[in-house]
C-alpha cells in the first residue's frame, strides 16, 4: 500500500502513527513490537504526527534498522518478525520529511513477551486494542492470550429438518427441538390451521410444494420463517439451564420483552397468532441467562442482506456479536419424511399426510479481544461455546451420522435408489 493512502486511514489495531522521537525510546519500540505481534500484526509508522501528517524529521535508516532488529531479538521473547520500509525526504500535502515503517508480522506460536531487567528478568505482555497498546495483567486474559484464539470468529451452517402432519399435529421425529413448531400449531384454531395449509398442492414432477415467486409461497412457509427466531429463543431457555451458572451474578436474565423485535413479516400480525398465544408458547417469565450488558434482537421475515432470512442476535458491545440466521429455500416444504430420513426410526412418518420442512441455520460469531481490561473474558468464552453447542442440537447431518443402525439404513437407501433407477 502506498504511503499516501496509508496516511488517509485513522489509527486502529493494525496501524499506529509515531513521531521520530519515539523511535529513540527502546522500551517503547519493543512494547509496540510485542503488542502488534500478539494480535494481527500491522504497521508502526515513525515520522508522522497523530493527525497522520509528515512530521518533517530526519531519520537514519541504517542506524534504526539495526537497533530495532536487536530489540526484536533481545527484548521480545519469542522474537518478533518484521520488515521495514524507508521513505527519504518524501513530500505529501505540503509536508516533507523522512518516514520509517515497521511492518510487524502476527505471532504464530507462543505469545510475545517484553523482557525487562537483567538477571532478575520479568516478562510483560501487551496487545494491540483499538488505537492503543495495552498491558495484559489478569490471569483470565493471559489464558486467552496463550490459547492463541485472540479474535475468534466462526461461521457454520446447520441443516434443519422436521415433520408434522397436514393437520399440523405433532409428528415424532428427531432432532426434537424443531418440533417446538408443533407446540405453536397446537395453539391455533381449526380455522387458522386450514388457512395455513391452503395451497399446498404438489406439482407432479416435484415431490414438494411448488411456487414460482416468494410472494406466492404458502402461508405456512412464511409462518415457519417468521417463527424460527422465537423457536430458537424458546429452545435455548430450556437447554441452557445446566450450561450457564444460575448463581453467577455476572449472568443476568434476558426476557423476550427485553429483545428488540424488528418485525417486517405479516403472519404474526394476523389473527393466526395473537400476542396472548405467543406469550402462552414462550412463557410469560421465561428468560435466557446472558452476560451483563447483552442486548438481544429478533428480526422476523426480512433482513437487509437477504430478504429470505430472519434471525436472532445476541450482542455485547466491544465483546461479542452472535447471530442465528434462518434460511429457507422457496420450496421449503415437501410431502413425506425429510430427505434421507432413516425410516426404521419412525415408520409412522412414511405416510402421504406427513409434511416436512427443511432449511438451514447459519450461526456466525465475532468475539473481539476487548479494548479495555475484561475480568469476565472467561465467562464470555463460556457463553460463546454454549451457544455453539446449542446450535449443533439442530444439525440434521450430525443426527444422521450418529443415529442407530446407520450402516444398515445406508445400505437400504442405496438398494432403493438402485431399484428406482432400474424401474
């Protein structure tokens, strides 16, 4: 990247502006090397003011490249890897002077420590957060640093399938959590159920309801899409009871009334499910336990990125942002059991009056290392791990891999597929 475009940026966790005088402070230089090496690496630019302008200083490239190389080896353990760039008497926006840049590489093994003292050496740890290089002092943050999972991000797709009868009564299938839909359907009147199951005629050449455009999709598909974030929330309420410490004062209750509801759908606003019915489903005082300061959002029906998605998000500013995106193809319903369902597990599902829905939940998470000291970082990591474990309860592929007599079922399915081809 050219120097001029770099100077257009503001200081951040990968960019620092320093005046020439800071290059003569060996402790400061070593600390910067350690803090950048312990995060994602980045550039430390000497000869620049905090405003991103050339200072007008004179810098001896040979002298300082030797000094910095020595500091990276002797004051940083393990040594920090870097390259340097030098601009002599460069002029930008009317300002002219020398510029010396250290491009620090991120550490790949043990965290870098700043070595202080002679025989009685001490080790200090620093990390780049925001536009600062801050010390790491608490045992919890040091543990996180040594895990080398500094800024964990994850994204995974969970395939979801479940079944119910055309009259929207419960049909036993596994995994069980998606069958919470059946609980909701049980709150509906017979008239509402008839409305939901209208227009589910099958096209002869497709083993599933067919519709050309999203607005033509059956109302049942739309309801499933709008309800999924509530089903996720409801499932987490009961699942987390033995996962999140109930007596830990750092975790607080987050009820559904505390969520921001971003509702762009139209089914939940209709007479099909009124507020009292939803309250009956979710429980008036039901709550999930979350780290203090966590905010929840439920979006029903649409999203800025993809109008076929709804989502549930849990976010704590500067700490984590976790989202469960619910995605369904337009042909989300099919007649009969879910695809690849082991028929021997529930023979009653092999019936023409069974409807199955299929889709996916995309779970994304961003856990940035906090800009300020975080004594609760262990709890934040525990909460992240609990949410990942929870999402896997829905995973159809995992269920199939672990179900009993899977090998027998695979052989049976292969024989049936061969028979169909021969016919």
